[in-house]
């Protein structure tokens, strides 16, 4: 136990109440851990945090810390009040990439905990908002030792700074009936192709891949990924009429009408006089609502693939942006399919690295240069699925109309030929 | 340096398959449906007939190694030794035997963890680092979340809400917490206070000028030193200059407030994904318990719970009843600050006679 602990009256207040307390956890490290180094560093941390609570200010500043051979992956933190709380004056976070889908055995968690206890504060989070395991609190030296140790048994740093960031994927095919793609395979294929760009920040700003297996988008990919990969299907949804009838028996016909039929955003479903669930599959937009309500009765079809949206991000600097559809549907089954997706990501990152301004996300670049310039830059044809509606303003020069219209007809002819071949 | 440095093995993202429950490995991509036997518990049934039960629990998120080992002990003794973490930092245990479910729930509950967070509950707040570790935070994150979850714990453990409620917090206006049905985010209300003695040494001035969303920052000589000045009439107090230039202190004990936003929804279910909208601001940043923010959140949750229909997320509900009624029902004031003036703002104005009376 640390001999003289800093008083923490405000933090002590967070030990009461029924939800588990992080303060109680940090205090256990301070008071009960056998290693004096950990007692001391967590004492300093609590002292500084109490100071923040009293003054309503943060006291960490960044800096430059990395491990040998890499340029990123560490969030350096030096205390601005290190004189008052010298025990935790260096308190860096190590970002480590989790396994795709966030699966662990207890054995592996223990092993990571043992390594962290040797070199760090003993505090860890599964996971941060970018998706990393965050090992919170160590010195510059501890950073290297901890990384060397866990890197030997299969763990690598995540991204920090202007680089390709750690990717995220939902639980997916491991345990979800709505899965439309191999989320974890896509996740690893994409991000591990950019390992160099993860470890050595040299891009305009951050670039994130996120994979969700269905349009419920449990990974928030559209909202916060530069490259969102969302599983979907294009044939008919599967309907088990027996289960529909079971549902009606259990919840009532009116409940189904009020909560499923009338909530369909494109009025693509109806219930016939014999309680059969009828789907207008051509007008279904795969929103997932009816499947969510009746997961036993309704399932995605068999012709599965992904939709790609580009440019989602949070507020800084021009305001929040959702991703934009760039590929409405793409099969992801063969190695060639994966390779072409990877090539598309390479084209996008290269174009953005070349044309993006400093600290400009892909979505902001697209906003600045227009979607068409972006598409031409990466060699993708326009598609009406990319817009909510066509242009409203006549203020545009359109003297290339005939050529552009011919391109469309040419594409349609090619599609027809390919379909009949 | 005398000793040779070790070169990293650039292995990247590990394969999760090796850490996955064998029943999940065996039935990968072959799941038929799931059911929700009780709050915090899911059972997934595979086409093969295999079943896997999931027990989900909320934790303190910032885990110390003692807590991590305790969670592993529970997983070894009452589970099958396999763990999955959700995007909202809940811990999940997967077991292949239904008989293990209730003892596992009891063990978690006895140890102080909170089983729940599934389906139409108030899920765990997803949050950021705050004063504990961030370099630019206006408030704490873990403390805000602990305080709120202490009061919302009943809603985490039950299925009382019309649909799921995802809440988030962010400690600055960059909004790392992301979109949520309810978001509690720092909102600064005064321009940065500049320490002109430090600017030229610490900040790359052109980058800082470029970072400002409203071009309110310009280079200037102050007391004979190169520095930066802010046009305070243009300044929107967003704090974007603070990360690249710490001498432009934006955080203020009194003037950094909390704002509450509702209706962010990342799912495509029913409508397209939506961004959250401002509903309340000027809420004091009041550690250690932030009671004023929690009170507003509870008021919104209570109104939503009473008024929304089954399956309506917060944004679906407001879309049905309209914003005037949202403010009427929650009793929150509607001010000039609710009317957007950012780029594209005209699209948020009502250009119709669609008005509810």
C-alpha cells in the first residue's frame, strides 16, 4: 500500500451506488497490489484526477512516444501537474488491435493482464471508441517492454494519429442470424493489408474501416467510418409463413400490422386474408425492421454481398457526415472479390493522400471537391443509388451530356450482355 | 544504446477464430434465429440445432487487473472460458449449456456486475476517456457514466423502453462518443483564453489557423511576440484550436457546459441513419455526480417511455410526434440556439404547412 495517499473526497463519492465503480478498482491497485510501483502510479493518477474534479480541468498533454520501428500506436500523456503528482507524470496509453469481432479466451485475457501488470499501471479498457484494447498508463520505457512482450505472442499495436486506424467488426457470423458476409475475414483482410499505414502515420488524417454484417450496422460504420462495409442481400428475403402465424398467435394480428406492416419505410410488405406475409422484394430497401421484430420468421436471402459507403466521420472540422454509397452491391466470396475490394481501398487512400488537405477526412474532401470528382479519381462510375435525389439546381455546365448519356447506355448494354452470357 | 532493439512483428489484427467458443466456430455463418429468454440473456439457435447462450453484463469499463481476473474467474467457473466484448464495452459470456445460465447470472450479480443491456433496455453509455486520460477534455467520462448508470441501472436490467436506447457522452465537441439516442456532450460557451507567451513556441501557427471551422483565428504580434488572435465575434467556441495549440485554453470551470442531443441512430431500420439534434444546453459541468445532466436525461427517458410506441427509437418517436410536441412534453425550453445556421441548415427548416395542432 502506498504510504501517503492523496486525499480523494470527490472521487470517493463515486464509490457509492449500485453500478460498478472504476474508482474502487483504481483504489484496489493503489492499496492492495503487491507491486509498489503500481501502488504509487495509481496513487498519483487518483491525485491528479481528484485535482481535475476540483478544478474542472484536464491536466494531460500529448507528446511523442512510440516503440522501436513504429511511428504510432501510443497515446503519449505527460502530466502538466507532474510536480504535484510525480508518480504518474508519464502515463501513456498503448493501443492494441483486438481480434476481429472482439473474442477472447479467459486464458488470453489473463496472459495480457499478467504482461500489463509487469510493465504498466494495471488499468485496461475493452475497448476504446476506435476499437482498440487500451492499456492505460505506463512510462516510455514500459511502453517498449510491454509491446515487446505481447508482440511475441500475437498482439500488435493499433493506429493513432494521421494513419489507417484499428478496424472494427460486429459479432457477425459467429453468433448472428442476420450476418450477410464474413465480417471478420473482411475486417482482417482490409486492415492487415494496410499494416504499414497503421504503424507509420503519414496520411492527411485518420482513416477508419468498419464492418457490419447487416444494415442494422451495429458497428456504427456509416456514421463513423471512412470506409464502411455493410452486409446485405439482393434476392428475396426468406419468409417462414408458419412462424408468421405463430407470431400472430402470440402477439395478435393488429400488433403485427401496427408494428411491422405499417412501419415498412417503402410499404413493401402486406398481410393477406390468410395471414400470409407478402413481400414486394423489388421495393424492399433491406432496412431490417421486420427481420428484427420477427427473427424466427424472416431472414436475409441467399445472394449475399456488401454495400460500401465512404466518408463517415464525427464533428471536427465541418460537421458530422454520414458515409455515402459508392458501391451499392458487391459480392465478397472469392479471393478475387476480396482483392478487388482491397484495390478499391488502395485507390481511395492513394487519391485522398494525394488530394486531401492536412487534417481533412475523406468525407470532408468529398464535400470540398464533389462526389463526381472523387469517383473519377478512383475510377468508379456514377450510379443513381449514390444519391437521395438528382440535382435540384440548374446552375451547372452540362455540355458533355451526350457523351455521358452514351456512357450510361453503353454500361447498360454491357450489363445486359454479361447477364445473358 | 548498447543492446540491439527488437524489431516488431507486424502481425496486425489477430484472428478472432482462435478465441471463439467452439459452438460458434462450428456454426459460423449458420445461425437460424435467436430468442431473448430474459433481460441480459440471448440464445442463438443454429441451423444444425446447436444452441449458444449469451449472458451480458455491464462493468466499470476502466478495468483494473483484479477486476479483469475476477471476470475471468467467473468465466472459468461458471462459463465455458470464452468472452466477447460488445461495442458498448459490455462483457459477454457464451455458454453451450443452458444449465449454466442462471448460476452465471448469480455469480456476476453477487460480484457486483449488472446483467442486462439487451433488447429494449437503456444500454451501457458508450464513452470516452475524459479527465482520466484525454489531453483536451472538458469533463470526465467514466465519472459521468458511473453517476448516470447508478440512476438508470433499473432500465439497464429491464425491458421497459419502447426500443433500445443507446446513450453516449463526449468530453469535447469533437464528439468521440458518437451518435446516440441521447448524447451528453461538452459545449463550450466562451472563446479560448490565449497564453501569448507560449503560442509561438508550442503551436504551428498556420495549422491552427487552418483548423478553425469559421476562420476566426489569425496570426498576430502580441506584446512583440508572434502569436494568434481570435475574432471573438466570429468564434463559435468549439475548441478545435485547442488540440493543436494547448496555449489556446478552451476548457473553463464555469463556462464549459454540457449539452444534450437526441435522436442519433446508426441503424438503417425503418428510416435512414440519423444524426442527433440539440435539445438542451447550459447544463453545469458539475462533478462528482453531474445531477443536473442526469435529471434532464431522466426527463427525456420518462417522456419517451410513456409516449413512444413499441419499436420506435428516439428519432422515430420524435418524427411521429414532431419537435414542438417533444419540447412541450419534456418541458425543455426551445431557444434560438435550436435553429441551425451551419452549412446545409436550410434543409432543417420547415418549408411546408405541415404543422400539428
